[in-house]
C-alpha cells in the first residue's frame, strides 16, 4: 500500500517535470521516487491551515459519519492553495 502512494506521487512528479508540449519519460527514476518519499514525509506534519481545514471538514461532516478521506483531501487542498 505504501508503495502505491509512493508510485502515484512519483508519477505526478515525473509528469510535472515534463516540458510543456512534450510527453513525460516513460519510466520512473530513482530521483522521482526519492522526491515522492520526501514529499510524503513532509506531509506528516500538517500546517496550521491544514489542521484548520481538516477540523472544519470534520465539524461539517460530523452528522454524517465524517470520513477520513474527506478530511485528508481538504487538508491537502488547503496546503496547495485550493482550499
């Protein structure tokens, strides 16, 4: 399961590094995987904004059995400025 997330983030990193109008390289590099692991490690410690958004989502969803995936998603959206 952890490898699935590392791979997903590594693919996103690889695709983001492709120049506009070009296709990303086909295979993942060790650099992509190391960058993915570093990014995931950074997410261990949420920012105050992420915690606030997670708390807002938890409070909003409490009456409907709040789901962790919705809280996590809202926290990450806040982290990348999409909240």
